[in-house]
């Protein structure tokens, strides 16, 4: 069980569209179309931990008001058990006004910290069963409550504590397994260290580790991933996957929740940070807290395949700029120079290139039981590392027809060992005015030839 301790806020998202400017001020007019509420702060961290399947208890303080009641109901719907200390003031709210997937304005209510009620026996009971504790401090009083603080400090060393600090909050208790300030917070806490390079991040992390008596400190760097220090050994830098667009709202809570879950499962701090960076990158790419906790529409068809949501967002942005969307398909098993040449040529045909990648199951159906040589996750990662590839979507069928029907690209490119007349994709693209094309391969390059060469050399 994971116990989350911290300040909970109510986040409200108002989504609309902008089609005009206000006549009395140079500001956009948002026509509101939908609104929904979700837990924020420690409540978001708890909801994310619960969505990963862990049993979660949230120790927090809710106000006796409409916002507090809404939060209690939302957390109950998510399966989060709440130990409510009671907030002697208004429950803080944050309202985001959004249009076309982007935030335009945020309105905050209940900004002043309010006293919380005393720590009762329910807190000690929850902590006694914890496999990990996450303290999500938003500077509103929970971590300063003496009973809560002493209860967390008294945990045995076998229970990992992840402390996500706040500039207005309390210092982590001594012995925390991992503290997770972001780069701005670390810079504010250690102002004597100047600069924003790795050396500065390392110096700040080590200073905070010493000050807090923390076993490890991970400074989160947004799109740069995270830098982890443990004692005097060289720091570990964990890069984040490149994300086109996305929404970073709540990424820090996702990082901390994922790290706590990994430590609860017995991971080392280094392993937990690697898992947390991957989780936060995927969270941002999928649309952040807005998408993660948005009400789910009833499913009317098959679920989207991996990478499809990011591809759809990329297509939307390219089309908004009157650009051309290009797709290419294939197995791309044992990527070679012929593949790279094909993909570079395809990218030159438009303003983005999305690769429709045969899944492992699909490759086996076409190439035999001993294929692919490289699993789909690795093939996708290598393709995404190419500068000419903007997105990868995996599909299970023999051909990408169903996927192309959803993506609706302007161009579909295939290698020159096909004729356009032989491409089933050609007729499909014609339905919406798209075009299938063939592109030349570099001679003498093939996956089969590479595999045969490796085999012959191994037998010498």
C-alpha cells in the first residue's frame, strides 16, 4: 500500500474554443464547451498512484465547503481512501481556461494556507501498513502539522519515503529515501550556487542531500529528464523521451508517484528515477493531468494503438499550418541504410513523417515464427531517434489500412520493390484525396542479407 501525505487542491478545467477577440480588450473570447473537476496536488499524486493498481491512502485536509465535498467524492470514485484531518479554511481551487488543448488562463481561489486539524490515530494506522510513503508538499500546512511530521519521521528505514518539496513547505524529514525538487525549486533553495548546467544541478542536489539528510536527491529537469545524486559518486542523468506538444501539468506529481511505486516494489533509487522519468514523459505526451483524469467517453471502437494519440496531435498541428502529412509503413527489422534512405526521402515529401510499424505479431505473420529479430519497442525507439521520423504508431494487422483510415495522411510512401498498383493502400488514400507513392531503395541492402551475413560469420 502507498500512503500519500500532503495538501490537496481542487482543479477545474474549462475547455472551449476561440474564434474572436474581445471588442473592449485585446484578449481572446473563450466559448466554454465543457468543464470538469479533478483532484490536484497530493490528490493528483494519489489518483495517479491508484490508477497504476496500487492500494492508496491519502492523508490530507479538506475544507468543509463545496470544493472539499467535490474532492472527497472525486477521490472516492478513483478508489483512494482519504484520512481527512480537516481544513480550517477554504479548500484551494485552481481553474484553468483552455482552448485547443492549451491553457490560456488560470484562476486561483483560497490561496492563503489555512490551519489543519490535529493528527489522529488513523494516520499512524495508515502509515503502519505502508510499503512506501509519498509526501506531496504544496506549502499549505500538512507537512508542518507536528503529529503528521513526527509520524512520518518515525517510520522504520525499510519503508521508503519520497518527499516532493515546495518552497513554502517544510524540509523533508531526515532519512528520506528520495527527495524530488524541480530545477527551479532547487535553485531557490540553494541560491549560492549559480548557473543551470549539470555542474550547478549536481552541486545543489548534493547540498540539499546534506541539508536534509536524504539518501538521494533527484532534481527534475522537465524535458531534460532528471539528475540523481547519491553521496559523492558521479551523478546519474536520466534523459526524457522527446515529446512533441503534450501538457506538462501534473508531471511532477506523476514523477513522484511513479518513483514511490517503484521503491515500494523494491527498486533502487536509480531504478526508481528511471521508471519515474519514463512515466512522466508518457504522461506529458498523453496530455498531462487534463487527459489522465478527464471523464472517459464510452468506447465505441477498438482502443487506440501505441503512439496514435501523439500522432493525431502532430497531424492536427501540421494541418493547422496547412502542412502535408506523410506516412510510411514497414517492419524495419534490423534497421539499415536502405531503410534510412527511404525514410529520409519520405520525410522530404511533406512537413512530418509518421511511420506505421508492423507489430511483432504482424511481422511473425508475414516473415515467419523466427521474426522479428528486434522487438517492436526497440524498433520504434530506433526509428524515433532518426531526425527524419516525427512519430511511430504500431499496428497488428497485415497491412496498415485500418490505421491509415484513422490517420488520413496526404501521402503514403513505400519502398520501390512494390508497384503502386500492388499497394492496397493506394485505393484507400484516394478516398480522401491522398496519394500513395513508391520510393527507391538503396541497392544491396536488406534485413535478410544482414541476417545471413551475421550467421555466416558466426559459423566461421
